[in-house]
C-alpha cells in the first residue's frame, strides 16, 4: 500500500442546538449521538469513528459550550474546553439561519486561546438563500482567522462529503485507531442509556431535561437471543418522577416503546426493556453522584 494513511481526532464544538449531534450521526451513517431541540443534550464526549481505505477521523462531540449553572454544567464546560487542545482540528459549527449570537462570540473568544486549526462549519444552509451566505461569512471572518469555511446541511447531508475530504487534509499520518467497521468507542450500555434519555427529552416538558440521568443496571442476552435491559431513570424531585411515569404509567410506557425501537436497531436483536424511575435529590450538584452516573473529568 503506497498511499500514506492519515488519522486523527477532531472536536465538534458550537453553542447548544446548532446541529453537532446531527452532523456526527450524518457522517457515521447511524445514530450514536442523541438529538433533541433542548439545549445541553450532549453531556459526554461521544467518540464517532469515520473510516475509509486511506484515513480515519475520530470525532468528539463535546457538550455545548455555555456559561455553567451547576456542577454538572461546570463538568460539561471542562470537558468541552479540555478537548480543544488535545485534537488535530476543531469544527466550529454555527447555525446560519440564526446569525451570530452572544454564544458564538463567547466560543470565539475561547478559541483565541487555542493553537489547533479551526474549521468554521456553516450549518443549516438549506434554511437560507445562497446570497445571504457571503455577508454571514464576512461577519465571521472579521472575528477570527479560520483555517477553512465550509457550508453544509447536516440534516440533508449537503456538502458533508466535501467537509470530510477537507478535514483529512489537517490530519497527520498515523495508525488506524479503531477497526474499520467500528463507529463508536462507547460501550453499547452507554448508547442505550442515551437513547432512553433522548426519548424522555422528546416527550416531556421544560422542567425535566437537565434533571434526568439514565443508567443501565443490567444488560444480558438470554439463550433465545433476546437482550434483557434494566435501566434506571434518575430525577431530582418527586414531581418529576410523577411526570416521567405519567398517568397510569402511560408516559414511561411510551418512553420504553420508542427507546426499544432504536435500541433494537442498534443491537440487531429483540429487546426486553425494563424502566425504573428513582429520585436522587439535587444530583447535578453532588460530586459523588455525578461520578456514580459516569460524569468524570478523566
């Protein structure tokens, strides 16, 4: 093989809700990062792996960079900012349909402390007229010297293949870190827990999103091939427990039904999913509980 192999790590950053997880799922070709219209959906670095015969890009989908309001928020910010100096390139994703906001300026100020090449990815181009793009690009160029500026639609997949080609130019020669058919380094339990959390975010009201965490207590395959999963949904207050369980258990049943569809697609096996709801008061501000739930600085 004469062609040299290029590989490396790329962080996807941007304020909440600009389409980071949508882009990652589009690139990987299947769902590994959960999507929701609620801010701060992503809490851990999701490693998505994109492989070709000549390159491998390992994507980190960081939590949205924002001003933290709790220890969990603080943890999420440290994860996001700590990632930026450890990668080969940064994709700074912005929503062109919304224009530059305070959150974007906040991130650009942070990027000025970083030595990594930054590629500006203008997302949601399907929602603006092409003529509107040039003035938007000019505004961003005034604020920061980007290595590349690439317009895409993560949802439709427009120009995503070109973006991948551009990213590879910034990667050093290196090994294949993961097998070519592996799309994430997260254990299946993590992705299953995230899929359950996604359904709760979709189905519940405003006060729920940030106060839930999901852990998989037990996951095993029976002799008949059915995967048995027992998961616990943690909330902070009894009232939230009531909302998630719903009238006569209807909400919890619907969360389970929707999550099972995605989990069966992920695992390729029939799944029996058992959900429990427990109250852990103020868990987002308790270090020990955060560690137990998998939020670790390392």
